C-alpha cells in the first residue's frame, strides 16, 4: 500500500509541474477568469488619482466611495485583503493606470510559487528482483527509550480478569473499577458467572412482567396509566360472572322485608350531584335476628348473587 501511495504522489507532482509551465500572464487560468469577470463591472465606477499609489473610486449609480492604496495592496471594502485578488474598485484604478490586474494579485497565486510547491521530485526505485542480496539478517531500526517510568505490567485482554483496585482509591477521589471485572460472581437463578442476582436477565424479565398498571409516556409528554392485565377467568377461587354483589346480613333482611326483591348494585360512575339516601320503612330487624341461628347468618354473609 505504501508503494502505491508513493507512485500516486510521484505521478501527481510530475503532472502538476507540466501544467504549471503552460500558465500565461504569470497566474493560473482560474485566476485569469476571475479577474476578467470582476473587470466587466468597472464601467460602474470612476477612478480619481490622488497620487501615484492612492486613488479614490466613486460609484456612478449608488455614489459609494472607496480609497485604494497600491503600496500596501488594500481597499476600504476589504475584499482585496481577504481574497488576495484585486476588487472591482482596485481594478478600476489599475485600468486608469493602464496596467495589468494580474500584476497586483497576491504572491501566493503566482506561477513561481506554484512551481516551487511541486518542484521536489520523488525518485523511482527498483523492484525486489533487483535488490542486492546480503548474507546477514536485516537488523530492526534503533529503539529509543521513552522518557518516564517504564511499565512493568502488560495490558490485559478482554477475557482476562483484572486485579482489584487499591484500598485507598476511594479516599483519593478516583473512580473505582466494577466488581464484575475482577470477582467471579455466580448468579443464584441461572447459575452462570459474570453477574449476580440483581443483574440476572431472567430476574429482570420476571419483575417486568409482574408489574401491573405501569406508567408510559405518550407523544405529547403526558403520563397515562396502562390497562391492567385481565386475571385468569379459569381461577376456581374467583366467581366466573362479571357483576356480583355480596349480600350482607343487613341487606338480606332488607330483601326479605321488601318481598324478596334484590336491590340493584350502586353505579360506579361519578355523578354530578350526590344521590340522596332513602330511608327504608319497615320493622326493625331485631326480632328476625333473634329468630335466626348463627349457622344461617354465617351462610348469608358468604353468599354471592350474580346479575
């Protein structure tokens, strides 16, 4: 690869030297085109001579005025100083002096400077077949001892365990190394090394699945609660119907007093105005409680009625 780079640089520098010898007017062809384009606007200005090196250029349309100094190659518009090419005001004054604008271009754009940049020559070399054979082994380049304390420990590879840090590292304020890099941890869940119970992927997956009603963010940035996961409908401990009302002992008495009618469950929706409580007329439940036994009361309290 190095030999290919050497060949490319050698050919490029040779081609640039040949192209630089074809330049005319002492500047490159691109610079000559730019000067001709700027010179086409000189009819909009008029140059007035103050002395040999100072001119004042006045615009015919807008009436703008600029001062041109040929001794230091500057104009008050500052374009000549920034680009290295004479501005339209300077070229107008140069035409008044009947000179060539290419003479006032910055010296870094001259043909002589371009040839000096590509003047060094990279000499060609012979191939390996033409090298002179030798009977002794080729010695390596001389080694220079680097300044500072030499390192006595080699760099560890990715799979090797590092040594634990010194006990006084936290007191010095330096950052400590993670324990997983120098301690053989064993997980209690998957029985694999390299992590413990807290960092086990199985434990993290189980805890994330068990969370109910997690909070997520919408695109607008507001928080909203996710829908709760439905519980198993085949659970024998829970009733299979959706709407259920547990009849307590007092509600059972009210049902018996109303002629066997079962009261409807209260609506879970919020109302604008709270509903007024209605009093139930009828005899007090004390005599009925006295007639019922403890076994019937217990059966009444654990009874479910589905609607």
